[in-house]
C-alpha cells in the first residue's frame, strides 16, 4: 500500500486495499511512500541519520549534514524533491525510514515518465540511501507509485553510480519483478596518458626537492578550531590562484562559502572531515579537504601556492596524507584519477517495456498535459 504526500497542496486519492497476510505468519508493516522538499527534511533528521547507518551503500552526499547544509545555502538544491519510503505507522516508535532518493520528476509526452536521481557537480556519488535488509522491497515500493500523481514512478534514472556498487544487484532484481528494462552506462571514458602528469617517482623526487628548500611538514587539523582555521587558509589559497583571478573561487561566492563552512562544521562533529596543509618553513603551500568516514574519504577541495606549482605540492600533500594514514583511502571521483583509488561511475536507467501503439501514446500525452499543471517548481540554475 503506497501513500504519497504530494507537493504544492496536491491531495492524493484514496488508498488501495492489499491482501491480508496469512494467519500463521506475523504481519509485516507495509512500506508507504512520501515526497517532500529536501529543505523540509530537517524534522526527520534522526530517522534519516539512522537510515544512513543501515544503508546498503553509505553515501555522505545524501546524509543530513551535507544535504541540509546544501539545501540551506545553494540555489541548485532549493527545489530538490526527496522520495521517502517508510515502514510502520506515523507517530509510533516502530516507524522507520527505509529509503531516501533525492530526485526531480520528468514528465514527457510520448515516452514513460521517469524519476531522475538528483545530480550536481558537488555530489560525487549519486547512490540513494536504501535500507540494506530491504533494498529490493523499497525500490519496488518507490517504483510502483499511483498513476496520475506528481511522480508516476514508472522509470528511474540514477546518475553518478559506482559501477561496482552493491546497489546494482537489488536494482536489477526490483526491475525484473516490475518488468522494467535495466541499462547500465559507464560514464567515465578510458583515460589516455597525458604529458605532464606526475608519476609516483616524480612526486617522491619533488618531495625531496621541497625538503631541500626548507622544513617540509604535513599539518592536519586535530580540533574543530584548527579545522575552521585550516579551511580559511585553504579558501584563501584557492582565491589567490587562477580560480580567484577568474572570479570562480569559493571565497568569492557568498552562497558557496556559506555552504562549505556549514557543511564542514557539521561533518566535523561526527569526524567526517579531514583538512591538511603542506607547509614549507611554516608557510602553507598546498591544502586539501577530504570528507567521509574514516576508511573512505572524498577529495572535495584542493588548492596550492602557484609559486610552488613546478614542485607539484598538491600531489606531494596527498602522498603524505596517505603515508600518515595508510588504512584510509582518499577517493578521487573523476578523471584524470586513474590509480587504485579512482572510482568508475556511470548511469543506471530503469525504463518500462512500453508499447508504442498510437492509442497508448495519445493517452500518455493527455495524462502528461494534465500533470503539467501541477508539477513542483522547475529546477533553478546555480
């Protein structure tokens, strides 16, 4: 039984009865669905955090500390909808959040509607949060929404998905049960060797070259105060380089810098942000912000002193960070990352096996036009 709380005052219709369970088995609470704006999800923060801890694939970018800070500060996140899957009656201690997919609906005239998983350059991993024990059931509930509502849910597109993700198997099983086609499309093209990219031997040589010029030191923030100060140094370093001269530095955009400060403060409370500086005689020459849990972290931001660019201080810094914590991986999401820590991403598309008869196409066109009058606001740029 599915239930949706629609956006913009849309009132859902009646509920559909479901078959009663066999008397010999305990009754399992039905999975219900709900849609709300991301910015309105602060009140479910506790349930959201618990789901993130049980997710089949943890994803920092869709957890409260990152996503709520983004919704507060960034225009691109302002109108993001979140499709939620719940189990248990509202207001009861047994109620649990089982699934969360940030998305935009796409309604098209002559092809089936789709749920488009939200993607943004600031999000390196597009995996939705799904309860590990019920991932397939949650997907089936989310993709079986009632016809004629704002999210028809007969198709699903997820972008920036790790092609080795544990999500792939339950997505395929759910699609097969619902008679949907599944297409996996790797997004990262093969990486060609490039001239000028430093090898590990080059980095080691540059580290020794820098050390001959002065005292080379890796400085990592250990407290929240140190982390805040290191973030400001990193921002200033970026603003003094090419991005600053082009007007594209984070420090030059009040929304971006507000988000980054709020996000790193929130992540610092749960030890999910790591900031390190490389100093030469006490002067910062490179900095890096890594976000994520202890084992795996994403290189979210990096900057260097352009005067030291011939010595590759950024690469030297990352090498020293890996040496300081060999059990912690620093993931780099996009090319030219081609080493063992690079992650290959792609797109997963679930699409109906729809007929192309003229009568069906005409019916879909009429339904899409009716729904077009009551869609959520269009995505804003930024």
